[in-house]
């Protein structure tokens, strides 16, 4: 029997499964207070998914509000859309704009790695599409347990196949990301997905249901039983060590349907027949209807009988909660419905009128002629619970900070120093990732200018002018454990530096904040500190936050992941022909170190790979120095002064030299700066880069650095001897370095 609004009034004390749906007692009581009665089963389903942590941000809202302090002005002008929209939109000049956003699909990707990762890509692509943009590229920051752990052998290949398979089928280049291994991610991998799209200013679309009498149309795939309570519920739960047990909650993706949906939607935009649009993500119809209605100027009526089902046995509650993929909802004037449906038919995309915009402020949903939902949509979509979770500085952090990596033993000889360089190059987090990235198409569409393993992905936007964008994602979670405020700023600084090293001006960020349980005061302190670090850092760098995602409850058996606030940085490059690649290009080029190196080894790759150590304080960010360095790198790219540039981050100067040498098989001969060689090679002091350039350009580059106050030191030259030679210390054959660097992931996945 259908639970109707009438029966809710008639049976006020009927038992309801609110706890099984993830609601707390006080939340259920609040729903009853809002409605003035008990909810129907359908209303309970809607509130449960929309008030979940994943959809409502109920534990993070009070902290995320701080991002407004950064403002909405980029170095190139105001944002066209920012926080609160489906994705941020940035003016990049010449009537062009780009929209970009990053989100998580962590828990579904542990339960079912392939589909969890694939539908994570599909979901973020639809967010970008719903802003009126053509998706043009994706990135995927990934985190796994130890490379040699048995469950990593299950999760990693599945995730990579899901990311690659879905993105490749859509014809979207995968231009960057990260792959990091740490024991805290065992049982709780992180699968973050970023998408970027391009549009003209006038093409911007909003998620609003406006105009009484306008029709509400669902189009795309039919609705099935997959993903019921999927991301919305899974992302609000923790796991135990017994392994996956929630496969029915994971969505199933169809990239070929999504490709049709993309092209169909872009034609609908071009025809001018869409008044408002919303993608179907977490919470399915519950989300699309309540968010469209609450952002509009009226109410909405929906008839669930009109929803096309793959499974006719679904209950109305299941229809509302289903997170079946490749679906969109549009608001269309009555005069445009026929043309809308004809365009969908042309692309073999299902489309059905399921409702209309009505007078008033209610969301009304009927099923089999009975009213099963009658709510104020704002209470579902935007006025959920807000928690100020307790937070406190952990009592264990002082001892952790006192355990400094700077006090660890260092190499006693040049030979030992060289062996440490090899050890770092062959450590899982610094090793070659091509086993993964070769499964992704990085050059489809023909506009990829730089892609993995470069500092940043660079895409051409305008063929006539060469206007382009750069994107980088970064986060060293080890730094964030030691000090989440500084760690978040270091993630911001590294993404900023990576974009600048490619020759692009950094302008705005999106973030994916991955943390443990918000019910743990230690975690909430980490989260709060990371937010403050990003707010202060973005304010100083002038890079507004355009939007993003929070992922809580990333823990297994009570063990929280390392705090992992991933930062995605967008940069603008006026002519992609002037980009700077990371690899040494010409024998005889001067090799120059930019920035100041300090004794900062705590949290470093050296401490991890050589000593299995994590303690001390992370490096100190210097955002003014980052800005100066970026100005030099961007100006040098514009003026054609450099042949390569590589930021210094994980692994310090040593790893940057390894990667720059291996890129094109050219070695380097250098003399280390004065001081401790361990510090010179392995310190991870930020605001540094290593560049190469022709001798004829050196004086101009030196003057540019002096103009911006960036220290530089000529440390060596590019050679074609097939070696990395550090004079008076060691010589490494590139063949040996490459063998160490290429082996770990390839052999683990063999």
C-alpha cells in the first residue's frame, strides 16, 4: 500500500525506518516538526538522502562559510559563478569561460572499484555539462593503501579501469592527477575526480525552476535499482575490516549513454530550449527536484508514474532515491517541449515530461494518483541540519611534532647519498605512474598541450589565438597530519607552483576535502585548521575558491585517513605555444635552481622512503615567495627564456632532477649548493623550482629574477652522457635510475 500524505495524517504514530536510512532521532523529530506530521515513506526517503553528510554538508557548513572571506575576484576579473552553483565558472578572456570542479567517490570505489570510479567520473562530467559547458578534460587524484597490500591489488586496477574506461569512452583527455600510497588508505581509498569544461559567457546555465507552467522533463537513461542510497548513504558511513558488503548501493555507469547525453544536451543548449537544468547526482530525483524547485520562483509538481523505469518493481521511495546514472532534468517552456523531445529522439535519448512549475512554494509529487510528497523544497535541499561538531587540538600532536626528521641519520658518503636518490626514485609515491596513466587517453580531441607526467595539464581553448588553461591537483597529506593549517597551504602552494611552472597564471581553485569521521574532535580540528589555512592562503595568493566537495567518514576500524585536502588549481596561459615542459631538452643548457633552500626534512619523501618516519613540523609556506616565483616562471615562458621548468616538491631537488632527466633521456652534471648535501638534495622547502635554459638567455633571465626578488643559482648543465652526475658526490647511470623508477607499480600489478 502506498504511504500517502493522507495516511501520514491518519497514522501519526506509524513506525518508520528513519535510523536505517541514516537519520538521527533529533533529525527525524525535526522533519516531523517541519511537516507538522510524520513524513510519508517518500518524504522520509527524500529527507534521508538530502540530509546525509554527502549532500547536506551538515558537519562542514559552518567552516565552509569561511571561504566567502576570500572573495570572488580572480587576477583576471570576477567569477562568473562560484560557491553554491553546480560548478565554478571563470572568465579567461576573449568571451571564453571555463568551469571546473572536483568531487569524491571514495566509498563506492572501495565497495566496487570499477563502477565506483567510473560513475565518479560520469557524475562530475554532468556537473560541468549542467553549467552550459562542453566537458573538455578530466583529472583524477587517487589514494590507495600500501602498494604491496593484497586489497590494493583488488582496488587499484579496478579504479584505474573505471576512470580510464569511462573517460576514454567519452572522448575526454585525462591530463593529470596524482597517485599516492599510504597505510591509512587501506580499506578507504580516495577517488577524487575533476572535470573542466569550456563555454562562452552567454552560454552559462543555472539550476533553477522558473516560470509557472513551464514543463519539467527527465531525459537520459531509464531509472533502475542501482545506486539506491548510493553515494549519499555510503559517504556518510564508515567501513570495518571485513571488506565490501554494500554492492547494491553502488551505481552502474554507461559511458556511451553519457556521450549521447552530452551531445544531446549541447544541441538543446544551442537550440535555446532549456530554461533551467540540473544533473542527477547523489540522491537522484530527490536532489534534482528539490534543488531546482528551491532555487526557482515557484513550486514544482512531479508525477512519478511518468518516470521511465528499467525495473517496474521499484517502489516510489526507491524511484526517488535511485542514483542511476546518465540522467538530467530540464525546465522547458510549453512551446519548446516538442523541439526538446525531437532533439532527444535524434540522439536516441529517452525524454519524458514528468511535471511542471506551479504557483506557490511546494514540491508536490504524486504516484498512482496519490500525493506522496508535499514539502517546502528548501527544507529538503538547503535547510537541513547544521552541526557545530566539537573540535580540539589532539593531545598526540605535540609528541608527533617533537619527533623531527631533521634529527634522523644522514648519508655518510657520496655513494650512500646516490643510493638514497635511487631509493626515493623507486619508492611507490615517487615511482613511474605510467602503468596507470597509459590506460588513459591523454590526447583525444587534439587540444592537449601538456599532460601527465608534466607539472600541469595544459589544454588549448582557442585555436585562433592559442588561449589555453592549465590545471594541477596536489596535496601532501603527510604534511597535513603534522600541521593541517600549514599542510593545506602547502597543497595550495604546490598546485599554484605547478601551474606557474607550465607557464600559466594561477587564478582560482576548487577543492576536495577528504577527512575522517566528523564525530571525532581530532578530525574536526584538522578540518577546521585546513579550512583556515586555505582561506588565508587563497586570500594572499588572490585565488578564490569556486566550489568543491567534502568527504567525511573516511575511516576503517576507527583508523582515520591522513587529512587530505586536495587542491585543484586553474591557470590561464595566453598562448599555449609558450608553455614550458618539465624535461631537460638540450645538451649544454644551463641548469638553475630558483628559490631559497632551508633544512626542512620532516614529512618529506626522504624521511618516508629512507627511514619510514613521519614526525616533526612540515616546511613553512612562503606565499609571497610563491607569487614572486610564479611571476618569474610565467614571464619567462611568455618571453621564451626557458627550455624546461620543474617545481620542487615531493623528493626535493633530487627527484626533480630525476624526472627532468628521464623525460627525454638527457642527464645533468651539477655541483650542489654549499651546505649539507642531504638538505640540498632532499629538503622540501616550497617556493622553489629547477629550470634549464640556453646560455644566450641567461642574462635576461637573471635580470628577470632580480626584478622579482627570486634567488637563483646556476648549479650545472644538461648533458648527453646518460648520467646524473653530482660532482664530488656520486654518478648515477640514467638506465639504472630508470629501471628503479619504472619497476614498482608495474611489478606490483604484474
